[in-house]
């Protein structure tokens, strides 16, 4: 009996030893980089257990504006001190003299330190000069380093356009299955961070580190190791077309008027590039998807209302179905029969109909145009750079059809081609209702196209990718919008006159902009959304245009989405922005 028991006990011991060996094999050989459901990297954890480090640069590429000003991170000259200094004699007085401070200030911060830290004053890193950095490093004191430390900007610029990153080990592995990346590397989730992620992903961190024993003391002496990927070309920086100062102005104006949903797009007309972009609702960086805050409303299709009449006007002019003698009954609704008691303008010519945004005039023209050619609205929307997508796309090395705006969605004009045979559906479409959806970015592109005398281009948000040493890695050229034949210069010139008349005419829907220091040309839009709040229908309120009218530099679109008509601030935002841009331009000119 005792023999059987001994055999069972020995067998249990052997199984236990076997399981223990199997577990050790898993830990040390098999699952070293992805242990347990939490995907713990055991090698990293082991190293972290016996080292103390200060990360100087996480290695991910950064974003800068068109002048090279940082948009996401900056590099601050900082003094980094290691905690073992408090246990040794070192020339603290020399460092303090270079900084022109009391040695005791350095000693006091060292006493509290249990890991490497940045010497600070009043809660902020002590800003070193280049000369101070050089003098400190020439002392060659172990544990004392003057370096340019990377840190996030206090102010976040264009968060919806730039986007955000986060740790996602599964997504990281699926995107880069052949690259040996730590599961803690952050990946681009949204916006430009997502679009340019492959270029921005880090080669490795740059850091200062030293090995410690169980009590935190130096394990191999006081030598601190400087660790970096050793690649002089990385990390890269993405040179956007944004102007940081104009972006700040735009965000301040939108915030001042408390716009809840909507935003602005500001383009440089010459290069067709985004200078500023603001979207609301705002995005909480701690929870980007809260209240759908991560959505960039400026690249999503919206109901444009009368903005779309610009397409009808272009097609009508090119096909010759209007002249100075053409008159429209602007006391009628879009069926041409029912009286319009809200907007009863009587008989108006084509120019005056555009300025007053007469619905019946453009419903009538739209029906005539679609009878001539069922596809004519799509054709002219493309000619004007409005449809279907406005953002830059093309081949970038091995990646085909690379998109600078990864979340941009196609616009629509018709959901059902059968509607082209229904007069009421055509009339509703012609005034930018029914199924018409275009993004504010596309509307801004249309205005820029008209201002450039009909030359349609794709919209850029990034001009270059730059190596670490400042040389160019890749350039995103200006590209034509489509293969469509552009509108004629004569048609473009007439559209410019119409858009200017919207502001100058006594019945023009943009007449409130007459007093602005820059002459504005543009088009208003009030779109019915079908949504009800507080027993009132919500609207999309637009104003889109360009300025200065005689020598266009900027295309600007302001839209307030799902707003109560009496409370809309879209026109106020447009007015204030043009005023602030004028002041900025003249202040900048004086400073030069």
C-alpha cells in the first residue's frame, strides 16, 4: 500500500516539476514579449525593474505649421539630474553659477528625488539657453545633463485635423506585422496622425538610463547610458499647411461665439491649402469619442441649402440658358405656383435672384438643366471642385491612393437617379435640399476654384515630410481636382460678380459684410435639416466666400449645424474672422 502511495506522490512531484519547467519555458523563451492576457513584455518589465530612465524623445514624428512652428510637441532645453547625486560630492556650485541661482535650490529638489527628474522653477522646467547647455555639458558631471527634452505643447492646435494617438497593441501588430515594435508604442487613430502613421511610427526612444540595485542605488557605478536609435534621419516631421497664428485666431473666434456644432475652413487660394480648420463639438483629449467629439464636421457631408445654387448658376451660364433679359417670379415657391409669403421679392433678373437667393429662380433653372442633361449637376459640381471628395489623394511610394484626410466622406447629389425625372425632386435638389450633401471643405474648395478663375485643385493639409536634419523626404504637390474640363474664364468671372453682388446688393443675403475692411464675395445658405428641437426645425446656417474680392487670398467657409435659426452665430463668426485676419495681415506686414 505504501509503495502505491509513494509512486503517486513521486508522480505528482514529477508532474509538478514538469509544469514548473513548462511555465519557465513559456516565461523565458516563448511569451517573453507578450505574457498573459495583458500582453506584458517580460523583457521590458525585467529591464525596467533594474533601471531608472528619463525619456528625452519618444521617437514618434511630429507636426509643424507652414513656418516650422510646432503643433504637437516642442523641445525645451532642460537640466536633467539623477538621484544618486545626493549620495556623492559633486560641483553643484558650478552648475548653480551657470544657472545664476542658489545651489540650495538644486539640492532641495535632489533630496526629494527617487528617479531622474527635470530641474524646475515655479512648477515649470527651468528654461536653459544654448550657452548654458553647452557650459553644463562641458563640466562632464555624471548624472547631470543639459538636453533638449521633448514635451507636449500646452496648447493643442487643430485637434480634429491633427487627430490623436493611443496604445493599441492589436492594431499595432495588424498594421506593422513585420516590425519589432513594443506593444506600448502609440499608433495614429484619427486625422493626420492616422494618415501619416507609417511615417511617424518611432524607430525607438531616446533616453538616459542607469542600472540600480534593489534599494535604488547604482548597480554598475554612476555611469549613465545615453540610448538612441542612432538614425540621423528619424524621427521625421510632417510640415502641414496650417498657419499656427491663424489657427489660434479661428479657434478664439469660434470659442467667443460659443458655436456648439459646426466650424470653419480657411484656405490659401493660391496653393489651395488649409490654413486653419476648426470643428465643433470640441474634442476631449481624455475621451475623444465623448459626444462624438472626435468627428471632424468640416470633412463630413452636410446639407448645403442655397450654397448649392452656385453650381446651378455655373451650369446655367455655361449652357447659355440665362441672359440679362431672363426674369424670374421670386414671389413664388419652388413649384412656381404657390405664393412665398416669407420671401416675396417679385420679378427679378438672374443677378438679383442670386443675390437675394431666390428659390424659384434656381428651381426653374435646375429643371431646365436636368432636362437637357440628367448628369449636368454632377458634372458642374466636379468642375467647381465640390464633388465628390475635395482632399488631396495620390500615390505615396508603395501606397496607392493615399489620402491626407482619411475620414473625409463623399458628397452626394442624388440617392436615386429616378428623381431626375421628378420635377419637384429636381427643384429641391437645385436649392441644395433633398439628398444633396457636401462637406465644408468641399464648399471652401469651390469658392477657391471660382476665385482662381475656374482652376480646380485638390485641397492639401500637408506640403512635405521632412527628415530629422531638415531635408525633404517627400513633397505633396498641388494637384488638379479632376479630369473634367474647367469652367471657362468668362463663366468664372461672371460667378465672381454674382458672389460679390451677394454682399453689395441692398437685398443681398451677405449685405452685413459690406463694412468689413476686406471686400468679401460669397454665398449664404440656410438648409432645412428636418430635425426638431423645442418645437422648431433646426437648420444648417452657412456663409462661404473669399477675400479680398479684387485680389483673392483667402477662401473661408463658416457653417453652424443643427442650430435654431434665431440663435445662429455663423454670420457673426464669419464677420469677426475676416476682421481679425485683416488685422493679423497688417500687423504682420508692419512687423516685417
